[in-house]
C-alpha cells in the first residue's frame, strides 16, 4: 500500500511526525479491537461494608426489635400469670393504659416523682462540676500540669459497674458500717428518706461526672482559639466570655449531655435496687419507675400492664428529649437569614423603582 500523501492525511495526522503517525495508528487499532473491554472495571468495596454490618442488624433484630414489637403488642392485651396458669394474651384495647392511670394501687406519679428528685439532685452538681473541670483543663492561661492524669482519674468511676457502687455504699452506710464507726454515730441511713435519696444522687453524680467532663472538654476544645484571643484583646472578662462565647458554642454538646443524662435518670434501676435491697427505701420513697416496672415483670408477672408502662416510658422519654432539644438548640440558620435579607432588599428596590416611576410619570 502506498504511503499516504499530505493531502490524504487527516488534520490530526498532518501535525504529527512519521513516528507519531505510526504510534497513533497502533493505538487506534488496539482501541478499535478491544472497544470498551480495555477499560478496567471499578472495584466496588461497599458490599464488604454491608457484610460487616450484617451481625449488628441480626443481633438488633433478634434481641431489640422483636422484644420492642412484643412490648407494644402486649400493652394492648390481657396477659398475666395466675398461679401456674398463664392468662392470655387476649386483646383488651386501651384497658391497660386506663388501669395505669386510674387504679389507686398503682402509684405511677409517686414513682416518677422519686425518679425525678434523685435525678435532679444528681444532675445539677454533675453538670456544674463537669463544666468547671472542663474549663480548667482546657484553659491555656492556667497552664495546669498533669492534666492527662487528672482527666484519667476523673473518668475512672465511669468504668466501675453500677451494681458495685450500690454494694459499696450499702456497706459504707450500713448501721455498723465504716461511716458510723468513723464518726462514732448510730445513724440508720438506710431508714431515712432524704439520706437514701441523697446517697443515690451522690452515686449517680460520682458515676457520670467524669464522662460529662470529657464530653464538655471535647466541645470546648473544638471552639476556635482565636475567638477567645479576640475576647481577651477586647477586654472581656472570663465570666462574660463564658456566657457569650463558650456556652453558646458549647450548647449542642450540652444538650446531648442533658438528653443522655435524662434518659439515664429515667432508667435508674440497679443502684437504687441494690442499695435499698429491692424495697424502694423507707415508705417506697426511693422506688423508681424502673423498679416498679421490674416488679411488674418478675413479681406480679403482669406482662400486659408492664408493656403499657414501658410504652408510656418510651413516649415520655421521646417527648422530653424533643422538648429539651427544641428549647435549647438555637433555630438560627445562616441560609434562611440570608434568603430573608435578600428578599427584604429586593422588596426595597422594587418599592424604590415603583416610587421613582410614579414621580417621573407625574412630572
């Protein structure tokens, strides 16, 4: 075959040297033969991630989702144990929910009040001490030594089991315990209403203030240091800086701590049960809502009523969590604010042009 003349060459080939045209010819030949098959397939690794998630979903489905559905189902059924016989499950509609609020033997309000008092008395010092520790450990001006050691010691109570704390304080504050022997007293702490509530609140504080301090520290360390430097240069006091810079930017972490602590307070069971021996303290004044629910399942074995109480607890927890979130988290959105400002500017320009047109027309 005769070699192509310059007139027969394509514009792409005309600018190439003979070696370049030969190379282009070889590349085109192989690309035409292989087509799209010459491309390498993209390896999809997402399937391996889903494979690792399968065990979690299996365990969640068997041990959490199925019992949760059963709880909702039993709450609308009469289902309890009468001697050696099981009665039900028989559909009864809203009877369990009505009984929960109308039966005088069910002191649901008292149990909620006990739980709220113990939680509030433990949470207030917890959040105050945790905030102070978080500020001290993250303040560059203090230049504290050994902060890592103190952070570790602060977090260590969170690693101890709640049942161990219950047994420890039951031994310490018993009638012949170390506390009475140390002070030479004979105080029956376990038989006093406010002593029992105070000790339970103290245990709750001791278990969780370290975890709360670590979370608040992470939130403060996430704030840009230039903001604090600007505040110091402007002469802002530490108190003013805390309330106008630190606390607003720390609010998402603070709300998370509040909601998780609220959920944990409603679920308070093991410490109170072990410390009071399952009796709920003197005159049932330390009987939490979870202790009452436990007695329904194990002693009364009324699965229908216990299901209704569980659903009610779920709804109360959800409502309180949403209420706290909507109340404390600011609703400010930079995008919405900019759109609102732009709309306001456009309306002002429109009115200005319309007024200018009317004046020119009048002239």
